[in-house]
C-alpha cells in the first residue's frame, strides 16, 4: 500500500479523521457553553480542543476574569457611572514602550477616583483590586506580576497555608497535566488582529467565510506575562489570539490537519528546542502559502516535507514570524547553539522521512494500541475499522456526558427554573447533539435538588426517584445506579435490589465506554462480569439510536462527598475539590448489591454478587486509571463481611496499582491495623 494511504488510514484510526474532529469540536463547544452558563467563561486551548493531541499532551485552559473589560484606547471611553453598579471595571490597552504582541493595561484617573468612591476594597477572587494596581509616572496600571501571583484560577486552593496544589509555569498554573491561565477579554479585536484579517493573501486560506465568522464569534484576550526582553516585564501583558488559532485549526481540511499532526509528532519524537507552538505557527503559514490544489491526501508526505523544509528555513535564518503578528520573531531568544542543533535534527528527519514517518516509528494517541490488542486477525481488524466513526462517536458521547454533572451542579446553578431554559438553549445551539444531552442535564439538576434537601422524608425521596426514572433513555445503568446510590444513603436495601438486580440479569453484551482504560470500548456481560471475546460491529450501540446497549462510567464529584458510600467518600476527600472518581458501573452495582445482601442476610445472593465482582475485577485488571478504586471497593466489601485476610490482599493490590498517599487503601489498612491492636 502507498505510504500516503497507510498514514492517512493510521491517522483516521487514531481519531484524526474529519468526522472525529467534528465531534470533538462540538464536544468542546458544548463544554464551554455549559461552563460559561453555570460557572465561568473559559477557553479550552491547546491540542485537546483542536483534536491534535498526542500521547502525553497537557490540557490547557484559559479562565476569563469578568471583573474587567479591556478596551482599545482608540475606541474612546465608556459610561463610568456603570462602576457604581459594580459592572466590569474599564481598563485600556497601552502599547507605549512594549514589545510586539505585548501591552500594558492602563486604568484612567476617573476610574481610580470612582473605585475610591465605591471602596477600593472591591475584591477579585479574594484579593483586593488595590493590591493589583501599580503607579508609574503618575499613571495607574494593572501589574501582570501581581495579577499572576495573587489571583488564583477557580478551584485552585492551597492544601495548607504553606503548600499549594499547583506550580507556576510562565503565565500558567499547573496542576497535574492541567495548565490554567487567568486572562482578561478584550471587548473588540485589537489592531493586530484587524491587520491580520485584512492583509493580502495569495491563496484562499483562511477563507472569507472563516474570517467573517471569526470576527463575529471569537474574542482576543490578554494574559499576565511580559516579554523576557522588556525592562517592564512585570507590567506587560501578552495579547493572546488563542481562540482565533483554535478556530483556524478547526477550519483546516483533512490533509492540512493531518500534516499538522504529523509535524507535531515528528517534532515531539525527533526534534529539540522546537515547541508545539512553533510547529503550530509553521503549519498556519504553510496552509496560507500553499495552493489549495496541493492539499491532497495522496500528497500528505510531500506536504509534511514542505512543512519541515519551511521549519528548517526559519531555523537557519533565526526568524520564525508569528502568524498573526509577522513582525514578532518567535525564535528571538534562541541562541546559535540551539538553532544549529535544531537544524541538524530537522535535516536528519528530512533525509530519512519515509522511515521516521513510518507506521511503527511515531507515537500518536493510544487508541490504535487499544484496538490492536482486541484484534485476533486481520479480518476482525478490518471489521472494527469499518466502524471507526461509531467508535469515536461513543468516545465523544462519554466526554459530553462527563462534562454535564460538573457544570450544572456548581454552586449558584442549582435552580430548577434553569432546567428547561438550559435544555432549550443547548438544543437550539447544537441541534441534535444538544438534544441528545437534554436527559443528562435534567438528571443532573434533579439529583442536585435532592442533595440540597437536609434528610427529606421518605415520600419526598420517592418523588425525586420517580422523576429520575423518567430519564432512562440516557444509557443502560446510569439512572438505576443513581437511584441505588440515593437509596443506599437512606439504607433502603430492598429498593436497591429491586432496581439493580433486574439490570444485572441481562446476558447480552453491553458496551462499556471509558476514556481511561486500555479498552476504551469493550463488550461486557453484566450477568457474569466477563468481557466478551470479541467486539462486534459498533453500529448496534450508536447512542443516537439505542442507548440501552451502552454502560458508562459512573462519576462522583466533590459535591457528592457526603452522600456516597464510605470508601468513595474517603477517596473524594483525599483527592480534593478539583478531582472526581469514575467508577465502573458493574463493579459499583456489585458493591451495593453485596452490602444489601449482607445487611438483609441473603447468603446466596452474597455469593453470587461476590462471584460477578471477582470476575469483573479479574477481567478489568488493566490500565484503568481508577482500577485502584475498584480494588478498594472489593477490599472494603470483604472487610465488612469479616474476611480481613482477603480485605488486606485487595487493599495491598490497590496500593501496588496506585502507590500514593492519596490512595484510600493506605488508610483502610491503617484502620485494620488499629482494629487488630485494639482487639489485643
């Protein structure tokens, strides 16, 4: 097979196809829509929303602080009387003395006097705004250094007064693989973006429709970081075109996008001192300067070669022009040794491109590895690959579902009057994709309302349960499990059995979907707890047609911490507010049913549930991020029933899978040791 066809096929398998990109884009827009409606405005930036993420990519978020509105000085003033109503504080872009692409944020004297009149103690995220302002030559500015140091993103709270859960990385605050940047929104496009939009182009990229859409729907921002070469670095803010760049990546055709992904993959594996942002700018210039007729799938490797040649030319000259601001050199701070080494490495890749770009030599995403492990022969592989779009559709359905409970249950959003308007808005905005999520929104709101009630009477609980049961089209197990967890809090064991046992009698294969495991989509028999030996064609579990063939991970969030089973409660407390737990729905069902049988003294049912539980644990003994939680549930189940030896065994397995002090198994073992000491 021609190398271009092979690489195109492999990229499709790994989720870089046109259809996969489209569903990913809608997922990210849905997430932003819900988060802005209920929590804050954020821009998910970087490779994940673009769909160009590689193995090990970080997750980048820009959180918009809406206490300020940034205005170009050329736009004139605004009505300062708004300040008396605590509207966003007007601040102005000043480029005087700043490096290209940077600015200062000036506050005029009238605004300062108004702030003093209404109280300079006005607070932004727990910080007095007066603590963020510096005066230079009788002019007031927002200090980027103070802003970066004092204003924390939402949810970033110190574990203790002397220890934070994040590290500073330029303008970003890093927690795990999440980078969050605080930013301010510019109320109109800055002059740099307007010049970029109107500049002459040789080819029809970006198209006029794309440019018009950007102007209407996309904002620019400033982030609190100055130029390294500036004497006033602590006062400067970088003008960010992240949202424009994201939409430009979305507008790439299939070959343009795959060329971009391949350039990123080659850079990550073979090059040095070249960042992914450098590669993005090279790819954007390549798209603009290459004729549309050259972007053909059969010329993919040729396009990648052209991209590397362009990069080599930039490195040799020591000048990589920023795509939006060509006068800005992204290689400005690279020394000669770095440039020379980068050029040598690029030349090596160019001289051996067909080998370097070959199927076995690049790491993309992990999907192909997962799928290959399930393939017994080429026929099965071909059968699976004919269903790739269904596979990616299922993965995105899980992603969209995971967003909703976190967004709609945030503080301030728990208002029943918001349910229908939210469902209506998301359906209008996203059409069928939004309509598919309406049951998820209604379910999240209803369960949140129940959590607000302090120990409601039995009749009220039953009323909420009856509402929750109306959303059964969501998937096969989520609604029954939601009811079961509520019943468990009130020790209504018979009700748990009546709602879960019939579900676990189904002998047909259900599709278990999770983004965390080695098997992102597996056929599972709920009655036995075993995986099927093969994965049938995925069309039978298209969420748009029939969701009753799907089981999704069951999530627990910080707000759930006081109303969930004890092992999960302890784990949530150890993880803290920014994390959640995703439980396998079958394992959670077995855990609840076992404890019900134990409390109701149903010995036969205890044994049967234990058998299914053990089957599920042995079947799922793979790289699932939350597998250690599953082991803890089984360990706790054995502990409750008095089998301390087996309990210790599973807690020890859990620590082996996830050796960390934030693993609840550490504390379960400590409690067991304490019990033994007390009995002696």
